[in-house]
């Protein structure tokens, strides 16, 4: 008799797991049933800001594989169907058809939980008013576009200055909106140290985005039609015809919590290296609903990124399908942009290093993306952290123009390999004037960090 795999979640991790398992086992060996509560499967949520901003022409360009394509591969994907309960001892899930309200139990031999994340949405007065949008799914993106087309006003307020916040600020700017970005911290992009965040703040102001620091939204005021009109903080009020929430996400693990599955300090599911939920032989989890090992700090960390979700799915599918694969952890690499400003980081910030008790040195260098004499050379700033005693690389942050952001990958590889900054100085990187100075900016930072480690004794 064949086994049944049940997958909860029809996006990156869930459908990658289902597809990989199907490659390894045919329908006669493994029945696959997947549940997705939304209207779309296997799409790029990371591309939504670029669709909203007009860089991507249509919604369908963000869809990697439709429900019909999954079904053609013998994956029983049930759309608009939400799993409401997981019965772990009974090895079954309860699912509700969101169109008809019908509820049915489905048994499983193996279960994959890929429930993703949900946007942070504080309980502010007026938060549910028309014109206030979170941006997590394609449905959210479509609702925002409909809202933009339905209002004659051109004032937008973005609440939160993480990756989604700055990307949505750019998208709205590209659509001709007057954009105000409110954030609680000292500088935007809290994933950077404040000195690097200051560079982002300065650049955004230069683009015409009004960036307001230490500004926590306290309420949202509406007009006579009930639609959003103002975002208020303790200090000021900001007119708004549309509001986008970009305050980050949290793991969507309510099902897992109710089922008694193990959660970490950040609320994400805990798994072993094979992405199997700890203590449960036949349950796996991946994507934005899990916590992962930080290879630099040695602690569990919540890093919701599509790159990780797809890798988790490949690992899970291999193991479910009878093979063997592991996901060792992450170093926390991320890259983003706002207009022509590229923003990247990997490893630990100063705050992170202090929290885990590391002693460290920091250096910051100014360089260019190409040889200084070559046309198009653009400035960039590189900040590097190294462990004081050993010289081990701990983290890198980069802010600059074209050609800056993807240089963070050099540091990501070095972090994964556990390299010292001195060893990095000998890396044989590609060089030609159109691509880099003779000394790549990351290696210039490594040389300076090596000297700082030596000076620290």
C-alpha cells in the first residue's frame, strides 16, 4: 500500500517538498495531498513590491507553478482550503473549504508543516480601515493595487522600515506618491548597525522619501467615508491616502502550538538537521514557520527568507522520498535596495555579537564598485566585524550603489567556512577595472580588520 504525505501550505517550502518527494517516489508509492488557503501556489512573495512598483508587469509573472501544473505532476493540491487542526496522535488533519465551509478529516503517514509567516499588525485604532494594507501574499498585493487605483490622493505612509518597508517605499515613490516612512528605531533598516542605517536614511531623504525616526504609530484616523486619512504618532500626524504596514513578520505557528509541537524563543517550530520536527518521526517543517541554527552565533534564529524556504523544501522532500539531506543552518545573508541604493548584510551586527558574549573589533572602509578611473564607478561603504581574539569573521554590512549589494556573498561564503579576516585577504577574487578595484572593497575591509585584530592583541 502507498503512504500518504500531507502538506500544509502551498508556497515555497511546502510545494518544493511535495515536488521533490514526487521526483523520488511515484504515485503508486506515495500519495501527496497539499492544502493552501489562498488563491495562488508557488509564487514569489519577494517580488510583490516590484510588481506594485511597476518593475514587474503582471501578477502572473511572479507565479512559478500553478495549481494545475502541480496536479499534472500527481500532487493533489487543494486550493482555498485551510487546515484548522492537526491531530498528532491520530495522524490526521482537519481542513475547511473556504468557499463552501465543508470540513473534512484527512489522514497522513507523513506531514509537512509549511504555514509561513504573518505580518505584524498591531492593535491600533483604525488599523482595519480601508486603505491600510499588509503585504505578504499575492492577494495582499492585488488588494493594495486596487486600493491605489481607487483613490485620487497621492500621499502614502509606510509604517516600518525593514526590508518590506523600504521596498514598498520605493514602489510607492515609483508610482508617483509622496511617501513618508515612519519607524520606531534610531535609523531605518534595523538589520544593520545604526551607523550603516544612517547611510540608508540619508540616501532615502535624497530620493524624496520623508523618513521619520523614533516614530511609533499610535492610531489611524479615517474620514467620513471610513477610509484612512491620517497616521498619528505621539508627536505628529501624517496625512495618508494609503498606508502600508512593513513592520516585519512572525512565524505562523498557531496550528503547531495547538498541536503541542515544539516552538523556539521566536515562536518558530524547532527541527533537526533533516528538518524533522523535534521529537516527531513523521512530521517535518520548513520555510517561514521555523527557526534555524545561526552558524556564526551558534544559537537558534528566525530568518524568514524565500531562499531558505526553497532549500528547506528540497531537504524535506528528499527525506520524505526516501533519500537523505540536511540543512546545516544560515549566516543571515540578506540584500535589498531602495531605488539605486543597494543594502546588504550577513552574519552578526554589533548588537548580536554582544548578546552572545563575543568580544570583537569593527572597521569601516569607503571604496568604489569599479576601478576609480573607470566610467560608472560608484561609492560603497563596507563595515566588518571580527572576533578580537581569533580574528574570525563575524559579520559584514554593505551600503552603496550599483555593484555593491551582491559583494556580500563573498562574506557569506567566508562566514560559512569559518574563515578569519586574515585568511580572507588572500582570497583569489576576479578583477578587471569594469568590475572592481585591484583590491576588492570586501578585501580592503578584511585587511583593515586584520590590522585591528593585531592591534587589539
